[in-house]
């Protein structure tokens, strides 16, 4: 992981200083220390296909994995919480917004054909979730490893790599559902985070919403689209 160093010409900023200090005390790193380093990594990512971003994915996955372990340990007293405590959820949300995608990878459809990241197969068809789906696709795309002709990972790959096999993407009971053929803890957590965020996002327009039951169907809608579902579209919306 690349962290800036202080110099007379370029004073070290507080976030970088905190990350450097945390790096020198890894065995005692707190969740707060790990979060600082993860946020610094995301901030320094150079954009889609960045070589530095690709090289540092191992570091990022290691940091997120240790943060997840700490979250699990801290939440053992309440089995309903699992690892979904606030600062870990915030980290996943940050990763869903980072530009991490490497070059030369593809998703794989159920019949084994390649799917580019802009394939409609990777979307639910709900216009309000399009941005959320794009962020999830970008994060998952970054984790795809090299595969053979049968869609299996080749060689010795980090535990957070996956094949990119996607079986279905849809809306169900007001939630985004993103089904994959193979997985790991980071893929699962990112998908779960996106699905949870979909339950707070209107599936029609992307504004804040919540699950509603209209006409026997559960959909996640904002107030405006809930009114339209009940009463029909307004004159302005027609």
C-alpha cells in the first residue's frame, strides 16, 4: 500500500499521518486505525484500470478482512448483529463508491458466455437502482481473477478473488437480488450491503424510499411513487 510521506515541500496531511502511524503498530490496530487506512487507500485510487489500484488490491482486501474480523469479534454478544455493525457497513459503502476496476476481466453468464460490465444482464430493470447496481458491478468487477475455459479460477489466487459468475439479477420483495455462482466473504458482503441499500432507495427514481405493500406487492418506493402506485400518475407525471 502506498502512503505519502512528509516533506518540507509537501506537508503530510492528517489522514496520511494517521495511516502512517497506524501502519507502525499493526498488531494493536483498532477498527478506527483500519478505517483510516482503508479511506486513505480509496482516496488515493487512480480510477478505473489504475495500475496502482490493481497492485494495492491485496493490501485493501487484507485491511478490510481484518476490519471484518474485528467487527465479528465485537458483535459476538449479539448474534443478530453479525458483522453488520456501523463502521463495517460504512467501509462496504465506501468500497461500493470507489473506482477499483482492473482491465481485461469479464463477468460470466449462466451459460458460460462473457458479460462485459455494462451488460443489461447485470441489472434488475429498476431505474432507481441503476446507480447502486453500477457501483456494485464496479466493486465486484475489481475482484474477478483470471479463469480457465471452464470459468474456474486459475493458479494460486488470493482468497478474495472470484470467478465473476453471475446467475441472476432481479428485484424481489422490494430488494435488489444479485445472485452469483461462486463467491467469497468479500463478494458476499458487498452484495449484501448493496441489497440493504436498495431497501432504502426508491426503485423507480433513486430517492430515499422504504418497502411498501401496494396492491399485494412489496416494492421500495419514495412518497411520490407510493402515491402514484395508490392513485395513479399525476398529470405532471403522465
